[in-house]
């Protein structure tokens, strides 16, 4: 018997001060999240220096997307 599940998250990618990238995933976003809310959150993360990349502070937004995957598991 197959089991089905799905996952949804926001993936935000930043550039750090050393030129590296830093990816942050936020699970289970609300269904009606807007692009402006995501971009505002990214700006806040950068401005308040909440996270740090491998080579320094986060300094720029690179990419943001909502990712949803559907999984059909037919055999364990």
C-alpha cells in the first residue's frame, strides 16, 4: 500500500561577506505567504545579523523560493 506525503518550505539563499552562499530553509510556511513577506524577512535577517555564513556576515539576497515536494512511497 502506498503512502503519500508532501513537504513545503521556503528556501532563502544569501551571499556572505566572503562571497560564499548561505541557505536557510523555513518549514511549513503559511499557504498565503507573499513574495514581499519573504523579501522583508530576508532584509531583516541581513540587517539584524541574525545568521552568519562560513566566511562572514550575510550581506545580500541571492534567491528565494517556496518549494513543495510530493512523495509517494510504494515500498519500504
